[in-house]
C-alpha cells in the first residue's frame, strides 16, 4: 500500500505538486465516495506519518507528526451544518536536544 489518498475520478496525469504557499479546494462527494476517501485516509494515518492527497490536477505530499488535531463544529438552525476538520502538522525540525 502506498502513501497516496486519491480523490474520486483520480487519473494519472501531469499534476501540480503543492509543497509551499497556500492551497485550498472544496470538493463535493457522494456518500459512497466520501466513505471510500475517509477509509483510504484512515489507512494511511494508521500506517505511516506521510500521505499524499491528490486529484486530477494537483497533489500534496505531506509528512506530519502526532498528535493530529480533530475539530468538530456544529451550527444548528434553519440549515444545520456539521463540520469535521483534521489538522496535520509537519514535523518539527532540529528543535529537540539530545546527548550522545
């Protein structure tokens, strides 16, 4: 199993690899496609601290550290909304002290 989590309709093409700056996309998926995406993501999170999210046009390879922040937000009212956000943070580099 690789470290790639593909969004539905993913095909091998020349993709833009995003490794710097700001990038945001909102994607609307069916229940089935959402479940499949979340299973793939869960498998990668369980197996390693690196993953790659991708679509037809872009890919984001990412190394992260624990813990993963999970935020749950609910807004009730006329059109209720539930939001679940996962935040992966890149590893700290060289901050740890060691004695050898």
